[in-house]
């Protein structure tokens, strides 16, 4: 989805399954599931989960906003399932 330039936004660094890095600019009010839409097919055909933090924890609630999930400026790592 396109970013709303009038709403607060952040950049999230995403580490893909193949080790490549992707930076996604997203609104803080967007659901975490929108991050998956930005990643799209760049993750390949494998199923994955989003993890963040240390120690890495799986992000379970994809309906939460980016801000509610604590992903403002975060690094997210895809883990193969």
C-alpha cells in the first residue's frame, strides 16, 4: 500500500531469507500485515514468519499497527517455517 506522507512513518530494515536486506518505509498506523505486502515475492516461495527483537520473537499479531507492535525503526528478520 502507498505511504501517507501526512501521517507519521518509519523505516524498517528487513532481512530476507536469502540474506539480502530490504528497507521498507511504512506508516506507524499501518498493520504489521502491510509489511508482508511490501516484502511480497522477494522472500521467495518459502513460508516464513516475521521476528524482531533480542532474543528474536515471532510477531504473532499481524493486525496490530506497526507502532503497537514496537517496530518503529526496528529490524525484522524473516525465519523459514
